[in-house]
C-alpha cells in the first residue's frame, strides 16, 4: 500500500509525533519535506553504519545472505536482484540468489503466459538454508498471504524445524501484489508464523528508508515490513522508488547480519 511543518518545539514540551508514524526513541522521523531540510537521508545513514561496521570478521569469513524467492511474472525476481545489490554493497557480506521449486506444470504456466525461469538462478533445497547467515524471502501474494509455491517450500523444512537448525538466523520478506489493497502488509505479516516456528529473527525494514517511506506523490509498493512492488495486471514495471527500497532493505539486512556475526 503504499508529507508538514510546525513551530519549533519548546525545551519543556516534547515534539509532536505524526499519527501514522511509530514513536521511537530517539525522536521520531519527521514527514518528508522537513526531513530533507533538518536531517540526513536515512539510506545515507545506513551507508555510514555499513562503513562503521567494516571491521574484519573472525577468520576473514565472508557472510552470506540468501535471497530466496518465487516469481511468476518477474516482478519479485526484479526486487530480488536489487536486494542482492544492496547486500553486496556491504563489505564482507555476499548476496546469493535462489528460487524455490515451481509446483505448477509447464502446461498451466504456458496458459498463464508466464515467462521462462532464469536458469542462471538455481533452485534451493530446504537443507541448503542452514548455510545462510541470513535470509530474505520474496513472493507474490495470493489472497493476502504467500503464494502456494513458497508455502510448499516452507512445508518442506520440517526436518530443519524438528532440530531447530534455523533458530537465531535473521530473516525478512519482500512481496508483490496486483493492487494497492492486495496485501502488501498482510502478506508479510501472515508469513511471520513460518519464522516463529523455526525460531528465526524477523528483521523488518521499518522506517529506515526515511523520507521515501512518506511520499504520497506517486504509487509505490513497500511497507515497514519490507520492500514491495505493485504488479497491476502484470504489465506494470517496478518504479525506481520501489527498487531503491529493495536495495536499501538488502543493505540493511546485511548490516544486521554482520553485526550479529561480530558480536
């Protein structure tokens, strides 16, 4: 689914908080226009955090964030590739693209006019998830929750759940919906249950994208839960704002993964 000024606050009275923004401490992010004037852009802040966390990892290890996705018409795949770019932008962390297995027969996919899959991106098996230091899962929505192909993949992780092999691994989501009311938030929200049972750590992007999260002058996907794109009837291409949020999320996740490894 998808700006504001006021008087200078007195020293005795805390500044007001926008109704639709969270109330964090330190003081909350202001809506867009004044945010540009009074404070640095949030993605730039994330870049500085990446630089400040550039100390070497134990043994010179290289961390891996798996970007695991299902994409029928290419919208989620486009986000996945931009997420990987964000991950790769953090020193010592590498993004690895994987797709989950298709469950529909080729005859059905042809009738749905789904383009061929990119053979350069390998399919992942459940067991391979244990090699990841963090995971970003991407999928289109089906009635407000994840597509059946991604659910089938999660259903195949029972042996990992039994031994809690994924417990403590940070994970996040990115999604695609056909309409503004199609489930940009609920699709990620309902997917959190999968992480909970595995003991994984849900890492939302929050409002760390800064002013870009408040803009209302164009249609864009993406929520505090994660990056998102509106696909429309399948012909709409992701906007640069949607892609920029995806890249930001990849970088943000890489920083979190790196800080956890360094601790």
